[in-house]
């Protein structure tokens, strides 16, 4: 970097002196256009269910989705992401409920599309962990997650979601080769315009606990997910993952979690110039909310942290704070 000028003829504080000047020279900004709101779904009627580990976040029955969708549209949030809390009796070793056209996600897609048309985008998670009795994202055989057999189910799950009206298919499972097979299936079935957002860089993180509680997989999980999610010590591996998924047909890529991986967001964006999304995951959310509620930090920290994602290169951010901060932006 070349530094021109020197003190006292150059005074960098001059540009910070007035509010209007600071706004003119601001390098990055955060708006509601950058936000994706995750929504948890639950079976039943007229439900808005609290999640103990995620204060201020709720599970909604399909008939109650308007409570949150109306607000998201009013606040100009471009897209929601759907995640189901599947009843234990519907879970099995194969995640069969993921292929049921009347499962929670499919019913929610149909409800939103019928009532709101294209006023807001719908992103759907593709993975088996909300549906398996063992809590893993793939099929479990002899204590191992089997890749290729899992991919075949993920392809069917993706196609079903597209048929229901999902706008953005988002595989978060981290199986090898699934992006190419899903893209091929979508194209073959005349869903060429359905977007594919790959969770290309998903780390085996300690930040996921509250999410697993929210979708009901936390107490079911056998072992850990280190054989398919990435080692958080690695960064070059992230570049390889993104490169493969772009070649296979990904329109956008996700880095998950967010705050502890700003370097990865920046590296991916600089290397590929592709739309990069960041996921401010449940553990980040709950930690920040706890700090705010206890008076340890000010609520303004939310926008500061989300802006750091933008500064690192994220085009959009999946955040449970979307609904809370939209009117402030």
C-alpha cells in the first residue's frame, strides 16, 4: 500500500469532523437489502412458540406465518429462509420426511407463494438433519456418513422444494458432489431459473447449539459432524470447496458461521468475485442477545457486527436480527 502525504499537511481526522462528511466518505454501508431472515416452522395451528436458547426468536405454525412475513415485507427484507422443527415420530434413519410433499417446509412454501406471490424470496435448506433420528445431515451406515447415497436423497429433496415454489435451493449438508447433481436435476426438470446457493464453506463449529435446539436435533445427534463439515483451523480448504461448487453450478456461496470467519469471507470474495453470503449463526445471536440483556454491551453492537460482514465482502447476511434491526436501517 502506498501512503501519500504526511502530517501536518495531511490530517485524516478532517474527514471525520462532521456527520455529513463521515457519511460521504463511508466505505461500506448496511441496509435491509443485505438481510435474510431465518424462520423456524412448527406443526399445529395458531402457534408462535418460544425457543429457550434463542430469546426473541420463535417457531411459527404455517397458518401464523403472516405474523412475521408481513413485517419482513414491510421492512423491505428481500428473502426468508425456512427451517422445520420436525416431530420426533416423523424422524427416521433415512430422513424420509424430507421427501414428503406435505412436510412443514413444503406447506410453508405453498402458503407464502399463494399469499405473497413474489413479494419476498424463499430460501430452503437442503440437508437431512431436521429429519433424521440420529441428527446427522446425511445417511448413517456402520457409524459413518455415506456420501453418494445421501446425495441421491438431497437431489430429490431439492427437486421437491423447487416444485413447491422455492426460489433459492440452499444445500447445507457438505456432501461432496451434491451441487452438480442438484443443478443437473433442476435443469432437466425445467427449473433452470431456480437459484442454487451452496453452503460451500460450513465449518464444524461450536456456534450451532441453539439452532439444533430450535430444529429439535440437538439431543439426537450421535457423535459430531467433523467428517463432513470443515476443520475451523483451515482456510485454503475453503477456497477448494468454493472452486468445486462454482464449477458444479452454484450461483452463490455461503460461509458459515460468520463472525469468527471474516477472513474466509474476504478470501472467497477476493478469489472468486461471486456473490458471497454469510450466516450469523444461532450461537452468535444468543451470545450477543445475552450480552445486551445483561447490559454488558449496547444494542448498537448488532449493526457494528453485521457491518463487519459487509466490510469483509459479504453481499448478504442470514441473521436472526434481521427483523429486529430492519427499522433502524
